[in-house]
C-alpha cells in the first residue's frame, strides 16, 4: 500500500486505521509539518510506531541526521528502498540502515554525491543492488570508486549527472561530457547502466544550470522521475 504524506499525517496522527493493509510506501512531501530550521524532526511529523512494515520511503529536503532519525531506522526492519537528499552525516544513517534493515537494496540520492558518501556505502552497504545518482553532482574519481568497490551493484543511474573531473593541479576542474573507455569497461559488469550527459539534453542542461543541486520546485511536476529506474520512479 502506498500513501502520500499529507494524507498519512491527517489520517494516522488522528488515530485512523489505514484501509487496504499495512503501510509499505510513504512520501514525506509536506514541509509545513516537517520543517524546523531547514531540518526535519521526522519523529514528530511521522507516526513511525504505526508503520513497522514500511518498505519504501521518499524523503524531502533534509540536510542532517539527528538521533531521532537513527531511532526511526531501527523500527523499519523491512525497509528496502530509500530516496533522500545528500546529507552531511551520511555514515551515521548508512550504518543504521545496514544494522537494522537486512532487506535494504535500493538507494536514490538527490544532490551532490561525494567520496565521503560513497565510502559509507562501500563500508556499510557493500551488497547494495540499485543506486541512482540521477541529476546529481558527481566527481569522476567517486564514480570510479563506486564501480571498483561495489561488487554487488546491479543497476546504476547517472543520467543527467554533472560529472566533474579534477586533474592534477594547476589544471582546473572540468565537466565530463562523454564517458571514457575506462569507465565503460568498469561499468560493463552492471546489469543496467543508465547515463546521459549530452550538451543537447534539456535535463543535462538543467542539472548544469543548477550546479548539480536540482531546484525541482522550478520544473514541471513529475520531471524528477523521468529517465529513472522504474522501481524508483515513484
């Protein structure tokens, strides 16, 4: 069963029973209930104790892991898929998922994805099967690190990413507009590898204009899930 956040907040917080069975997918969209100094107090806005069988969670803008979020993860033993923005304290969250969510297999990151976050995945979630970095800022070295070290990865989406290469100083960093042979060879073991970084692609242009941190509120509803892995295009 899937339900949007606003309805979830109105129904469940009022003590109503959700018809149709246990909640398995939740979209936290309504920031009116969640925003506190640009962070989310997710325990206060989301009735976690009512959703122990949650499998898929889509989070809105959020930039820091708090203790309450770590406690929330402990309740979701069946969590399989998470869509979230990039955050500062990624190892804390990733480690909590690895410890408590044994079925976890899919992750989508919206925003810059750096070597720090990538290292967290390799350390704590080496068996991750699906990773989407669509429309994010991604360094070439980080991409290579993921391809070299996440041996269980089956699906990787870097469509419309702002891919940055940092050469040896004093040469300036540059935008990669075409994947080289090395990356393609490293990605050859994947079941699906989605990539697009064309100068003529509208979505690639939008990502570059937004410097790898998409302002989705500026664009048509539903655009954020185009060219996405089907299981994450919610």
